[in-house]
């Protein structure tokens, strides 16, 4: 019945497309629309600006309404006198009603620490120009005592959905409150949770949930970089199994079209794994879902995703990336090395209670042993400072850990070891997870509510981790981390 209704709508739209004519062409636009879901991602010397449009009907076909995506930009809002360079458009859903076009342009060779204004250009058909927006580029590193940066980090978020998720809305409101003291955002997997609704009505709710999520976070993504990495909820259109999903909604396809990270520029792969520099930090985004041995969302698993480049390429790239970041001249300039991936390696969870449509169930929410086997030896070997994870729906800060997962010291003042943070408290539709007290000796801080974190890098030796409660919008914990960068503490 639902399929019949959708098909009827398609026929009506096609009929209207025949009887209505747009000025200057045979195609129609009901009205000119705004570019949607405007989003920014980092490039080595600039940014990618991306946005989404709906296309237009030309008799039986849905046509790309933005054949030449372009952005005008400059440092004066009245004179956006430069034009973006390279551009491209992608699309993945063949069904016209839900099909979208994803446009991307590059702004390169920008000055450091500079505020730029930009405007997405009007197209000949159907798409209005955007308003004039702005963003600020990464600060120039002059010396280690200057240019502090703040990275806001959220995981496992979603948004208000058909089954209601009021808490995610509160987290997004809290995130907006911290825009003015953030340089950029990282979303460490489980982004829109569209896959909880994928099987309903011709897969339309899957795309619709993605659209509504990207609209909800546009006030953030349109004015500062929003760096993403893959979680299990990005893998396919239905979390329970990929078998009912059409091919074009499997294997992280929506995720890799709806965002555009600069994977290949760092030797990585699409939005799946890549690295970038920002201020005094080198940041590596890894894929804990596929492309390594026994990966939890890999081929043959329920989500049956990857391997994109086999099971060895990501790890080989990861080690080579850290070798390069650890060269003395590079580590002197960017001493903080942050690795982020969706699934935690350690934490005091062995099982968790989550909710499906309001009903509590016990779900395996284990720390990822396969991730630990694959990535931990490399994390340890190259003196990584932080491992930022999500997936488990709480916030937990662990004391610095050695390569065996043992606590190095019960403080953060000039000790070795990787500092693991689990930050999956964005407010996933499946609810907060209950506390398992079986394994708490590593725990330095815990919060069982909803929120996100902010990593404040003050200089080359001092940083502070802040944890923010979505309900009050207040910082509920700040933990200082000191690394003098001598001896073993690289
Ligand atoms: Fe997850």
C-alpha cells in the first residue's frame, strides 16, 4: 500500500512536470530552493564546501540542478571576489523522489587564522544563492605558547525521530552554544541513525532521516569544519541486517556521499580513514568497522560492509602516518597526536542496556577486542596522546594506559600512556547505557547522562578535557593533561 502511494506521488509529479514550464527551459522548478545541508570539511590549506540539492524534473527524468557547483569567497563580506576551484557532484539513490545531488567545491591556499566569507552561487535553474556565511581557518603555528585550539567532539547523536529522541535535540542545542569557543567539530561515528528507520516505506525514511539530521546540524556545519568518521550505524540502511537493503544503500554509501573528508590527500580512503593537522595537533581518523582482521562490521557480519582495500591497507597506512607524524621536526611542531575511532578499546563496559522504541533490552556493547588487536600496538609504539571513541552511550575518561591496558598512573601529570576516552553520549535513539561496575579501576571520570566533550589544547605541553552535560549545557568536568614532551613522554 505504501509503495502504491509513493508511486502515485511520482506519477503526479511527472504529470505536473509536463504541464508546467520553467522560464527558459522545458524543465520545471516548483520554486527556486536554497542549497541545503551546507557543510565544511578541512583540507590541508583550505576547506571543502559541500551542499545538497533536489534536482529538477524534466519530463520523466530528475536532472542535476547544479551542473557547475561554485562558491564565491573572500575576506571581505562585501567582496567575495574569488571563485572556488575544483568541483564535483555525486548521487547514489536512483529513485527520483528521494534522490539528492551532493555538490563539493574546494577552496585552497587560504591564509591561516583568517576569517573568510563565502556564498554558494545561484544556478541557472532551481537553486538560489546561499546567504553569505563565514568560517575561520586554522591558526598559524608561531610557537607553542600561542594559538590555543578547541576541538568539540560528539559521538552517537541522531536527532528527533518518529519515535522521538528529545535528548538529541538538547545535545545539538548544547553544541550550538559552544560554537563560539570551538575551532571545529568532530563526530566520531553513529551520526544520524537513519538505519533505525531504513526498512519503513520504500527506504524513504532512511534518506529522510539523513536529510533532517543534516538540516539540524547545518547551523554548525555551515560555519566550521565538521570532521566525521564511520560508525556501525553508517554501514547500511538497516542496522539489523544489510540483506533487505538495496545495493545503493549498503556499504557506507550514503555516508561517503553526504560528507566529503579529504581521505586521499592523506593517503587514506574517502571518509573511512584519513588524517589532518590542526594547530598543534595531528589527528588520525580510523575505521573501527571494516578493513582489518575480524573487523566488527566487515564481510560476513550482520552489516557485511568493506573491505574497501583488503584487511591490511588501513593498518599499513595508519602506521606510516604515525611514523611521519613522529619525525622529530613534525612532532616538535605538532606534539599532540590524537587518534579517533568509533569503537572503544577499553572501558568499564561488558554489557549494556539500550532501548528500542522505548523498550529496554540487553545488548552486547563490548569494547572492541579486534580493534585493540589491530590498532593498540601502533597507538602505543608512536606515543599517541589520546584515543577518542564513541559507540558506548556514556562518557568515560580512563587514566593513561600502557600497551596491555594497564594503568600507568592515577593522574595525568607528565606520565606515559594513551589516554582513552569513550564519548558516545550524544543521545542515540537507543538510549543511555547502564553502568557495569565490573571493571572500574581504570576510570578517572564517568558521566551517564547525555553530552559531548571539548579538547582544549592550550600549548605544546598543556591540554584540558572538558565534558559538557546536554541538559544543563554546562561543563561538568575539566581534567588537565600535562605532557612535558621529554624522555618517554614524546
Ligand atoms: Fe556504534
